[in-house]
C-alpha cells in the first residue's frame, strides 16, 4: 500500500514537471521547481487525535505558464503542487495527499523578503487504517487559502488552509498545512 502511495506521488510530480517544461532547447529544467518539507494538522478532533496531532509531509511545486490565470497581472503566478502527508503509529496509518492548482499574488519586496497570498483548488486523497477498520481511502475536492513569505530568492515559508468537501462521507478532513521550501 505504501509503495503504491509513493509511486502515485512520484508519477504526479513527474507529470507536473513534464507538463511545465518549455519547448525551447536551452530551457532550464529546474526553473520554477521547488521542493518542501511540511506539517499538516487535521482540524477534526478525532482525526487529529488519531494522527497524534499532525502529519509530517514532503512535496513539490512547479510554476507553470500554460494554465490560464483567473486573475491577470505580472504579480500573479500559477503553479501545480503535490504533497504527501503520512504518519504511521502503533494503532495504524493516516495519509493526506493533496494535489493542487495554485494561484498566488506576490507583493512588493520588503527588507529582502516578499510576502505572497493566494488560493488553490485541490483533489485530496485521505485514508486511515486502525484496529476498528479506519477510514476508507477517498478523494475529495477542496478549496484553500495560501499565505507565504519568500526569504530572499530561494527559501520560503508557507501556510495553507484546506476546506474539503464533506458531501461524500460526511467526515471533516479540513486541515492547516505549513511548509519550508527551497526554489531552484
């Protein structure tokens, strides 16, 4: 099961990177790519307790120009991101895997740092296992808010809140996610 999750995450990241590459021969392959470490905190008390308070995660994001922007202007950018939040305890496993299309507005530089804010549309796969059977793995749509700060040109910190559709199972899997990332 874990191998299939990692395989799915890698396939999603490779697909996002392949779609974002420029057709020009001398394009920089890593331009627009960022890798990040994060922590996700489910907002539902039962899920949060089962996840022992939070879910460590890894992810990648790729800036793309081929997707249409909802809002135009040179300060707006669009990206595709995929993250894997996972925790295994003696009682079972919790997985939270968001794949998102993001649009952010980067504000003016202040003291070498540039704040940004935006929104995302996501497909989030969530599931858990425990002694009682856990929660079945489901994929739900979500909308989210993004706030972040570019620390110079390479490092960034980011916070996200996901509002996840509850109509399928009725389970509340809204989450707050935080990341520390590196842009190539």
